[in-house]
C-alpha cells in the first residue's frame, strides 16, 4: 500500500490486491472503508486489548488446574505401569533362567 499525503488534513492511499485463479474478469466492491477501523479502542470495551482487566478468569484458572492435574495423573500412571512392567519382565527372565 502506497500513501501519498495531499495536504495537512487529507491522505490518499493506493491499495493493490492480487486475486489468484481469475484470468478474465473479477468484480469486487470498491468500498474499502470496512478495512479501516474508524472507532478507536477504548479501555471500557470488552473486545479491547487495552482494557484494565488483568489476571485470569475463574474459568481459565479452573481449566489450567484441571489440565495440570490430568497431566500429572498421566505421568504418574505411566511411571507406575513402566515400573510394574519392568518387574514382571525380570521375574519372567529369572523363572526362565532357573528352568534352563
């Protein structure tokens, strides 16, 4: 996008758009005003990233706690399974070696 300043109170922009897969004709709406945000963000708006709200919501905190507990449970179960599997394999190898 190229910008040319006409005077101190106006600004003119040239916008080029590449549209693939059209070789003959394409018709687009020339109104680009939807691309320009005409309302500045305010701190009171819910969608504003400049809001004064800080910290996590209760839902986010509970999701983090549940996820962490679930992850820890999977790790503990995996370690217990691995230890039990190793013990069973050692017992099996000992019993086979005694029979030989």
